[in-house]
C-alpha cells in the first residue's frame, strides 16, 4: 500500500507529468529531495468534506497551491498532494470530490487525472465503475489497457452495466482482445448483442486476415441490418490497410460497393487527382459515390470544387455536380461567402427522382447560411426559391446536436478576435464533422488571436475535444504564440494514451522549440508507463534533438526512483 509520498512505479505515468514541464537539464539530487518533501508525513483525513478541510496537512497543501506564483509550482504542489493520499483512500477522494479549487478548474482536472491513473493500477474494475459515474472521461483508454491483461473481467463488467454507451465501450475493449484467441466466441457475443451499438472497426481488425472469411460469412446471415452493414464496412477498412488493391477489387463486386468503398476510404484526405490515382479505375457511377463520400480537407476544398471531373474522371455533368456539391457543403461552414459564390457558379445538384434526397443535401448546407445570416442568407434563399420555405435544418450525422447559432468557422474567428463566443456551448455540441471544420479555420488566425484560446484550453481537459486542443497547440507552435506550456505536455500524454502513432505525428509536425519539446516529453511519459522497453523502441525512431527531450524524461524518472 502507498502510505506516504514516495513515487511508486505503478504511478510513473502521472508522476512523469511534473517532470515533463521541468527545465531541460536534469535536476540536482538536492532539489529533487526538496520537491519530494513538499508535503510532510501526515495522518490521512477521515474523508468527509468537513474533516478534510480541518486536516492541517491538507490545508497546508492547499495554501501552497494557492500561493504558488508560477504554473510549474502550482502543478508540482497539486501533484504532491495527489500522491500523498494512501491507496485505500483514492476512491473516496474521487467520489467525494474532496479537492475543489473553483478558481483553477485545470488543476482539479489534473489532480483527478493523477488519482484515476493511480486507481487504474490499484483496482481497474472499481476504477472503471468510478469513471462511468464521472461521465466516462478516460474510460475507453483505461478499458483498453485493462482488457490487455484481463479481458474476461472487462466483459463481465459489461454484462453488469446498464448504460448503453459505457457498456458498448466495455464490449469493444474486451472483444478486441478475445478476437485474437477465440474469434468464434466473439461472433457469438456479437450475435447476442445485435441490438446494441458496439463499435466494430477495432474488433474486426483484431480477427486478422486469416479469419476474414469467417466474419463475412457471419455477417451475411440474416441479422440486424445495421450490424451486418457495420461488420462488412469494418472488414473493408481493415482489409484496405493490409492489401488495398485486393480489398478494392473485392468491394467493387459487392452489391453494397458504394457504401463499402466510401467507408474504407473515408480517411484518405487527398486532392481529387490524388484520390483518382487510387480508385480511378472504378466505373463512373461508383466513382461518383466514392468521391462524394471522400473526406475533404479545408485546404483542398478549392481543388474539389474546380476539378474537371467530366474530362479527367469520365463523370457525367450531373455526377460531377454532386461531387462538387459535397465540397461546397463543407465550405459553407468554413467560408460561407465563398460557398455562396461557388453555388452561383456551379449550381445546386439535380433533383432527380428523389426530391427528399435533394432537400436533405441542401438542408445540411442551409445550416451554414442560417448561422451566417444577413445578405448572404438572403441571397442563398433566392437561389433556393420555393425550396427555402420550410427548409428543415438537418444534423450532419445521426444524433449530432445542432450547432446554433454559430457555425464552427465563425466560432473560431469570434474566439480569436474577442476571446469568447456568443454561443457559450459551441464546442460541446460540435459533431466530428463540425470539429474538423473548426480545425480547418485555425490557420487563418494570427499568433495573438491564437493566444485567446489559452483560457478555453485551460478550462477543459480535452475529452472529445482533444483533437481540437492538439490542433490549436500545433498552430500556436508554428506561429510562436504564447501558450500555457503545460498544455503541450498534457495533450501529448493524452494523445499517446489513445494512439502513440497519432501523438508522435502531431508532435513532429511542429517546428523545433519549447512546444515540440514538451509534446515529446508528454508522449515519452506515456510510453515509459507502458514499459521501459516500449519507450526505448519508440525513442530509437526519433531524430537526435527529439530523442534528447525524450531521454531527459527517462533520466528524470530513473533519477527519482533510484533515490526512493
């Protein structure tokens, strides 16, 4: 049991956070000793709020936090407090919310992340339950780590969990591991869970190429259509990563070829010519479906709208108009005025024999124009004519709440110019597509405008918006905007928890400097928590300057544990 302050190896991940923002040179043993004794040995409080407040050591720790004059000291003292709590009391501190600092919400999130990191090692099952009660933040990566060592326990907890979302995450984590050794049992579980939404991509990928036929045979038997479709799409996606041409050839022959290919290619963020280089041999009708469903990055939207699909891809005028319109839909949320000019130039898609489909597509675009308002909206309504009457605003994806009244691009501009947004709940309601639209707008901001995002990022620990946090920090590093240095390390650590490869690409896209250095430190802390050998293997692929930053974190960890 952890009865006092010493930094046990079980808590290396959260311990490393404090070193991530330390100075580049290794600390002297004397300084390390002083930091480690920031909180004296103490009798644990009895863990009611009143008794915790009355505890002198606890109050002393709070006083140190409140009187700290630098971010580094405030983080260090919060870290010290979190590690002074005995193992057996961690759950009570979390459930009782005993650490409350209304003026520093980022510190509260930091404190709780350390305790949850400790709780994950102490009792992964109870930790998972506590995470579900706290809104589920951090639940999926925790379940993934737990399932790697005890997937039956994860599946057992899923069977006892009533919340649909949390239960689906548990099934996903447990079945991903079980698929590696007992694929038949996984398919049997999915059959029983055919009415539940269980994310299948990672599960199907875990089956491997040798079991692909088994999955397809299972999916083709009569069953809930959504599950069948999801399984076939997941097979296509996994297959394309292993053997793109073979997967493309198979999918092209299927009755649902359009949806399979659009799904499998959804992360191919290319220009139209780049995309056609991969799938240009498809017949025109199928090619139009795939191109329409392609992810269109903000910097490529002009290319997607102006490309000669008729001459270079063999599409009909009507098919080309549909592809261009999907790019204009996104442009309406990035640059509404420019989208209006594109509509004037290229026109709206043909109605065809399905007016409802036309209204659905135009209704999605209408959201951007309604949010913009003014003359732009009036001109848009004139183009729509009678279709403007009773136009229904349709969410961009099923279950995605409307982002009213500020579209993502305008919200980002407001934040940059004024440091606040008139729609106070703007970021919490964004769908994945809207989040991407917001990220596409960041390069248009100046360094001083980006600095207005400091408070926004400090008030949130990321969660679903972690990708947005990472994009803001990357843009800030490129433009040398002043940012809370801890955020680079924190986001690097959190991204690495989800996907070390994604985290590494994020860090290495930044120019050399403090931001990149701190991001590397954050990733290193996570990699070392997974095992020293994992960290060493990862570090071997870094350039010398980046490897130096990573090695400094490892040095800090080893120095402290050598003196425990």
